[in-house]
């Protein structure tokens, strides 16, 4: 038996309109045997950076090899070119050349080849300028997932000429770490651009108390394995299921509690352990079923 042919799909199309269904219909008509795996279709409208972060975090758990179709494409008078990028693990990313898949390439071993989607024979007839997802990206991605060689999609370009979104790394300054919120999930958890090693470099160990400064607020909170280790309604700094540092509220929303959004800066600072008590505010937040 041949191995499954996988096409993963991430977009900002949402579910209120027919955009997503139409693209999946084009994929099914073009390559009926290809299996489509939906990653996320609720990326904030035209938010390329959010889409890039989500895709990069998801790639380690997606089939290998696969074709990864990613469509977050802010409209411009002169649309950015579409590209197919092959990575070291044998996967191919199909997306606008706006950096959307650039962080995910690195997770997949790095980009090894790239081609512009400039072969109109693979597109839907008479493509619309405002719906390239349906008329260009979806049929090309479907054909690639069905075995089309990447060099048939169009002109080859240098990998170094592709657009990239640089990761904004945290800054460690003695006993505190400057970071930012890179993602706010459905449950209101705040994913940060740092890992446990960054906190440890500032002298913060698991189980310590840290000072959290965000949006003009300052509070002391515990650094725990999961938010389930603090009482309901309390804020915790912990690791999420992707091993990144997250701010969460047990059965509540950290985004609401801190009035924080993606891109907001914050500081986590070591608190000397002679502090007698943890002064952590309690918030009257609606219960959630956030995954640990």
C-alpha cells in the first residue's frame, strides 16, 4: 500500500463564510485521494505573524512528509508572489512569500529549494485577483500532495531571496527576563517567546516565586509545572504542552486578568526567596477547560 498523501491547511478564513469550504472543494476535485488535515482557520484576519507562530508550533506534530498549505495573505495592490518551499524533511510549504511559513521551515530542517507559483497551467481558469487561495494556492498544493514534482510549479528562486519573519528573542538582564506575548489561545492563556532555560538563566527555578510585570500591572506569582497547581482564579507562570513558558489562570483567562494581547511586552523577575508570602490577586473568571 502507498503511504497516505497528507495536505495540512492553516488560514485566517474562519468558518462564517464559504471561503474555507470552497478551497477544500478545489483540493478534493483536484486530488480526491489526498487527505486534508486542518491545523487552524481562526488566525486573526491578515495576522501573518500569528499564523507563522502557530504553524511553527504545530509542525513537530504533523505528518512527515506533507504539503503544508498556509493562507494568510493581506491584500495589496501588487500581491506578493506565491511560493512552494521544500524543506530538509521532505515536506513542502505552499504559501504567499510574506514570511508566513518561514519559522516553520526551520522546524522542518530548513528550506532546501524554492519555486514561484508562476505556472498558470496548474491554476483554476481565469483566477480572481482577490481569491488566490481558491484559484492558485489550493490547486497547486493539491497537485504537489498528489505527487507533482516541485519544479513543475514554476520558476526556481534562491532560498535566500524568500521573505522571513525573524523570531523576537527574549532579553535576559541579570535577575529578570524581558519577553513578549506571542500568542493568546482560545482559553486566554498567554504564550510567551521564552522557555524554562531563559528563566533559569535569570536565576529562576521551577517552584520559585517570580514578579510579573505586564500592562502596568505588577504581581508575584509562582513558577509551576502547570496552572493546575495553583488555586482556582490564581495566576501562574508555567510550561504549556509545547514546552514554552505560558501565563495562565486556573479555570480562568490570563488575557482577561492582565488585559494582555499578542505583542504586549512583559518582564519576569526573580523574587528573593525570603519573601514571606505570595501576593497573587484572585480574579472572578469564568471556568474553562483549557488543556494542560
